[in-house]
C-alpha cells in the first residue's frame, strides 16, 4: 500500500485529515506534517523526512496544500535526495484528492496514482450555482 504524507501551511494538513476521518474513518499509512508559524524550513524538512520514514511502504505520495509554498518546495527537494523511498509529489491537494488517494492506493499502480488523485481533486470542485441554473 502506498504511504501518504499530507502537508501544508498552519494546521491545514491536520485539519483536512480530521475532516476526512469523519467521512472515511482513520486511514492506515498516512502521516500529517503541519508547517506552523515560527518553524523554519530545516525543521519542516526534518519533520517530512521523519514522516516518510515512519511509513511502512516503499512508495510514498507527498500531497501539499499549494504549488510554490514551503511544504511544496521541501517536498520537491526531497525528490532529489536519498530518503530510501520512492516519492511522488502532488500540489494543491484538497479533501477530494486525498480521499481518492486513500481509496485508490491499493489498486492503482504508484506511477498512475498522482494523475488519478489530481483528476479527483478537479472533479471535486464544482460550480453548483451554474449547475442549478442549467437544471431549471
């Protein structure tokens, strides 16, 4: 099973995982790394490396809150460093994409998982007002 590390600014990662647990239960092989006020990049990197190592899987998908932010930048740095795991990074993770990753990671090859979770994240963003106007 592919391991997941969810990371983001402030309490984003912990908060989104709290919401997911209400909907889908407590997932296995998921680590949360918050990037809190006052924490430096090296501390964030250390926490992310530890989270990766704490997972039992050789394949780990890092899911960050926003493209270009510090958690994303650190995740990308880790792609080039020897952390002992196969890593992939998805930026812009939302609840829909994380839930999709949780449920698909046992059945979808690691190489294909990022594309699947990105699609789920996009499909989870809907203009309901526009949909309702078209239904009238």
